[in-house]
């Protein structure tokens, strides 16, 4: 029996998680949503609004949360690490309140210190957070980056030692960003390229893939540049996303767009992915 992958989007929540988020989701025909629960470019933590939280929960629409962009447990700055821990804990608590399926966190950068020192920090601070997650709380989803700078995890093979540092904790899942993977050097446009990448992911992290950020790329394979493009309009192309949707490792895994533009372009991206999911050519 084939398990259908939901197609959703990171949505704008102006006016409230439910008021704005559900309106945006309906407009672009998203089957689930990803949201920020606090300022994505700052450290201030926002409290939930009970009525909005209840409305989003009661909608039945699956929810994922993305942590702020500043979060980096590999940073040489003790202040950044401390604030990152607080931010991740806040997102996990808000995720539990919203009934979210997962909380996405970037895997981080060593910045100016050695990768070994940075990974010791990741282990020291992330393991306790993973242990705190209640049984009915969201998984923490690790998102590899595009390989720029001193990133700790970029290719899917990098997930092996990263998860090993976390003792393959059962609440540590994976969020795969197609633009990041392409930029990191996975040639998703080559014949069988998407399948090879997903096979490699399954080899190092079987059953850990919980979410895909479905983004085309403005730049070439191996560019190490994280610039998203609309589905089929970039250097990855629509066909690769069809390959992804047909691969056993991605069966039932939700696909979330984080593509440029306003509602009209997001709706077009979602409709294209739905056609590919349903076996129609892009």
C-alpha cells in the first residue's frame, strides 16, 4: 500500500498562528504548514496565544515548527550556544502545545573553532534537550546545510557522524532540504541522482527522514550557495522532485516548500508537486 506524502508550505502567520497561518494555507492549498513561533532573526521568545494555539490544533492541519536562523550549537560563543539551547527548548515546548510533528533545527557551524570541538558542544547541549521531549511531543529534525563556511553537516553522509555524536537518539530525525543537498554536491539532476542521494541517506539514517524542504536551486550543483528557487524554475528541475516522490525512503514523508514569491507562486509550486505526486508529468 502506497503512503501519500502531504504537500505543504512554510506559511506567513501575520495576525496569529491560526488566523494568518490557516488563511495562508487555504489560499495556497497547502496540506500542512511549517511556522516560526518566534522572531526567526532574533533571540526574543514569544509566548503562545491560547486561542490561536487551540484554533490551529483543532484545525486538524499537521504542523511543523522551524527554529530561528541564529541557532548554532557549534558556535565558539558561549552566549550564542546558551541562547540556542533556550531557543530550541522554547520551540520544542511550543511544538508540544501545538501538537506539532517536528521541530526543525539547522545542524550548525563551527565558525572559527575545530569541527571536533563544535561537535562536542552539539552532543553536550543537544542530548539533554532530546531527553526532555515528552512521549507525545515533537521530534527534533536535523537539517543539513549547503556546505558554506565551516558547516558541521552538509551532505547526507555527514549525517552519519552527526547522529552518532547524539548516540542515534530516537527523537532525532532528519529534515532534508533539496536545495541544500544540491548545493552541497549531490547531483540531483544526473540520471538516478535523486535515488542515489536518498539511498545514501537511508544507509546512514534509516527511517529518520521525517520532513523534506522541497526547494529548487538558483545555483549550480556544488555551489555551496543556499538560494532557493521555485519548483521547476531552477537548476534542479521538476523531474527530480518526481523521482523523490517515487522513492521508498520518501514514502509518506511530507514535502514543505520554502520557495520565493507570494501566494500565487507558492500555490503553483504546491500544485506542481501534487501533480508529480499523483504521477502526472511536470
